C-alpha cells in the first residue's frame, strides 16, 4: 500500500490536558480520536499532538496501546533520532509566517 502524501493529525476528542485525566480516560481520548481519523480519512494515524503539548507516563502508555508511533510536544526544536518518539520537539508554524521566518525556523537548532 502506498503511503499518504498528507496525513491529518489531531489532538484528542475533547482537547483536554491529558495529564489531568486517568489512564482509562486518556486511553479513550486517544483511541476515539485515532479511530475517527483512520475511518473517516482512510489513513493510519501514527502521530498524536498532545493538547497543551504535555504528556505523562500514562499518556505515553495509552498512545502506544492505541497504535500511535509518535507524540509531539510543544518543546521547540527539531526532532532527531536520539529523541523519545513520544516526546518529540517541534517547530511551530504560525499563520501568516513569512518565508524568511519559516526558513529561519527550519535552520534553527
């Protein structure tokens, strides 16, 4: 099967800070979100973007259990192979960002 050129990711069902929820609640939030994307967009969703960019051990356990392979935080940076797959940093692209600002963002350490 060919890979998608574009995948759609989302936070969770209700966009709550997952660290304030029980493991069972986190599992529900992550699983329902992934199931919806997979079935409605005919994709295999592999990335979770944590609401507020935060997670805890229970969140990571639930993400693995539901089939996510990567989790994105809001820690600024470019992910490398040395990172924990479930706590990856990312660069934030904002609306109306200039081309120069975007290039600078990609070149930052």
